[in-house]
């Protein structure tokens, strides 16, 4: 009986229910991804896995340019608009156009990108194939933004799981066919799995939209092209105004992380490490320690995507008391989760280093970086709150300040003090960004 009482109370709080659904989907997806990486490492080998990983900065950058900012903008305006579907279609129009341009760019210039930028000519075929995943990824990102704005997290949660399952089982099917032919799995087959996963995610979102849309919505869509374009002028302008700083935010974050990963091993060599030692420390920090620190962020990431449309909708009604209550509840969740994770990682760092990664240095990095958790998780929620309040450009400025701190530390301090300088800069940047975002929220909610 108590279970049913709890469930009935949860249904009255869609933010809690949606966060639980997205968190569960995120954890399932990460677990599937973990075993998928083990499978790839044993079939295509470390070298093949490295080639496969090389294409992701390019893919992530193109997705950030074409869809990431638009997804958030769609989510915000769908939450408050009387005719939300027009924002979905207008946002999708822009995203599909941009992703198509970028896909053509990647496909035709793949040899140049592979040779001159990635410094690995063998990635050219992989880049050409992954370009076909851009348009499906952009479309279902827009659908996800629509569902977040409608406060319906079920389709995105299902999409996330189905996409990962399709990627894994698509690659396994290719592997079985190749085994029967006496051939081995190669990196390009893993990219085929990625494309299959994106297509499956698109199929789930389109099917969900056709099933869940209001019965009278088909009438609203029965316009001529000229009528649709005339009605879309204002939504296109509104979406663009919000999507541009958000897109810049995602692009700058992607570029800054890529720059950090490029510079850090080189600057550590100036500190006195050999090339192998520098890459070893870099791999332990990013591939082991940070993967543990970031794992619980599945909860705050899920809460963030649902927090933005809720803040936007409540603010549009002029109910600032409800806005403040939502903000306080979210921040309490972020601080509590971050503090708990800091406590857990402080005392379990050696266990992770010894028994999970078989590397004591990984345990040291986990213990040192555990202090990041409260600031990092809270910053994620604060960024979503600021975007929901309508100040996406301020989110960009705050996050960019953190990137500048880390890059300056890598350039000037790592050659003098080694990896410790970078770790300290990460902590300082996290505190600064969280503090700046908190000041923004307080000033805009007065």
C-alpha cells in the first residue's frame, strides 16, 4: 500500500518522474556503452578503437553547430507557446539545413580533414560514413527538445535506450556476418553501428510523435508552403535569437575541450615527461579518473533538460515564487548529490584505482578531483536555470571563463608544475563558473 502511495505522489511531480526516467535510461545506456567498448577493444583492437575515437570530435562539433543549441531553444519555447508544433518544425528546418551542409562538407573534405587535421589518413572513410548520421541525429535532437518542452520524458528515454541497443546489436550482427565470411571486424563497421543507432533513434521519435500528437494537429499542419513560411517567420527569428548563443556555447565547449586535450600532453612534455609518460598520465586522468567523476552526472543531466522548460513555463505565467521554489529544490539536489559523491569518492578512490583500473595513480586523481562534484553538478543545473530564464548569452560567458582558466593554466603553469597545475585549474574553474552562474540567477530572480 505504501508503494502505491509513493507512486501516486511521484505522478503529481512530473519533474521528479521525468528525471527518474531519463536517469534510468542514461544509466542503462552507459552500462550498455561500457560493455560495447569492451567488445570493440577485443575485436578491432586498441589501434582500431583509437581510429574510431578520432572521428568523434568532428562529429560532436558538427552536431553542436547544427542541433545542440536548437534543441534547448525548442524546449524553452514549446513549454510556453500556444502552438508549440510550429517551433518544432521551424527548429527542425534550420537544423536539417545546417546538418545537411555540414554533412556535405565532411563527406567531400574527409581526406583533407583526416590528413591535415586529425593527422591520420585512415579516418577518411570513417568520416565519410559518419556524415550520414548527422541529419538523423539533428532531427531526433529537435524531437527530444519538443518532448522536453511538453514535459514528456518517456519518448526521449526510450529513444536513448533503443539508439544504444541498435548501435550494439547492429555492430554484433555485422560481426556475425563477417565471422561467417572469415573476415574480422574493422573500425568502419563500428561507425556503421553508430549510423544504425542514429536511424533507430529517429524512427522512435517520429513514431512517438505520430502516436502522441493531438488529434487536431494534422489540421494545423495542412497549410500550403507559402502559408507555412509566412507563419514561420516569427518563430524562426525567436528560435535563432536563443539558439545562436547556445550553439556558440556548445561549439566553444567542444573546441576548448579539444584544445585542452591537444595541448595538455605537449605541455607535460615541456615539464619533463617523455611522450609516452605524458600520454599515459593524460589517459589515466581523462579515461579513468574523470569517467568515474562524471558517471553520477547522469542524474543532474536528466534534471537539467527538464528544468529549463519548467522554469520557462513558470516564468511566463509570472509566478516567480514557483520559479524560486523550483530553483531552490534543484540546487539542493545538486549540492546534496555532489557532496555525497565527494564523500564516496574520497573513501573509495583507492578501491577504484586498485580493483577497477589496476592503477594507483587513477585512485589518486579520483580522490583529488572528488572536490569537483558539488560545483560541477550544481553548475549543470544553474546553466539550465539561466537558459530557462532567457539569458543564454550569460551562460556562454560563464562557461567560457572556466575554459579560459583551464587553457591558461595548461599553457603557462603545466610546463612549470606538471599535472597538479591542471587539476588545480579544473577545481578553480569549477568554483568560478558555479559562483558566476549563482550571481546571475540571484540578480535575474530579484
